[in-house]
C-alpha cells in the first residue's frame, strides 16, 4: 500500500487503529530508525494524552472532595444542633421523671436498667415536690376541674337539690 492509499483509507475510516507504526506497517516501511522514532513519538503522545486524562480525573476528584468537605461541614453543624437538642430533651426528661418519681434512665421500661431494673415506673421513687408542683400540678388541677364539671353535667336532669 502506498502512503497516499494509506492516507485515503484513514480518511474513509477503513483503518481503525491509526498510529505511526501502523502506518509504517501498512506501507511496508521497515527502516528500524524510523520505526523507533515512530514508537517514541507515539509513546510521548500517549503520555501527553494520559496526562490530560489524569488532570481531568484529578480535577473531578478535587471537585468531589470539595463537595464532600462541604457536606461534612454541614453534617458537623447539624450534629452540633442535634446534640444540643438531645441535651435539652434529656434535661426535660430527667426533670419530669424526678417530678413523678420515675427512673430517669428508662422510666421503668428496661429490665436491664442499672438504676431500677425495669421497676422505675412513675411513683416508684419519691417525687421531687418542687418539680411536681411546677410540671405536674397544673395538669392535675386541670383534670380536677374537668372531673368536677363532668360530675355536675352528669347529674340526672330530674334531680332536685
Ligand atoms: Zn430504669
């Protein structure tokens, strides 16, 4: 095959794997120095292509890393907020447990609890009078008023005082 025929075949897409060494093979050019030069040129092109591909992958990884760092920062902030929320809820739970005399660890729901062995339902321990007055008494008073009201309305209509 002549050089022109080879060029024509490349243009028409008849040669899939275009390379300098492939071209030399196709045209039957066997000078070892030229073939060595062709291989060197191909290897440099390959390194250059790989370097470009490598940089592209590196840029994608850096971009991904920045996104992951942003997510990590966001999760850290959310974690801090959640820890504060849990601390607040735990404090409330401990206060209410003390107010009703329940186990602050499990409220009597865990047989393996080191504090009460599952026996710490409300009323098991001496209620904290101050906390009971503050947290429970308003609800007790409300229920008491409700019961009194119901007792009045439940009275038979024909009852005469
Ligand atoms: Zn307990």
